[in-house]
């Protein structure tokens, strides 16, 4: 759901603030988590 996505993005943003990383690593992490979220969301739509 959109609400769940927003909560997860808040969570990820919070983690990123706490864990200093190289910008390119952060970008990769964000892309990975976004890809996973999108896949989960699509599954929800298909089966939900």
C-alpha cells in the first residue's frame, strides 16, 4: 500500500541519516530497497 511504502521510505531515510556511507553506496542501497518494494507491491496487486 502507499502508506506502507511511505513508512518504509521514512525508515530507510532514518537509517541513512544514522549510518554514514559513501554517496554511491547509499544510492545503490536506495535503488535495491526501492526495487524490492516495487516487486512486493506488484505481488500485492496480483494476489491481493
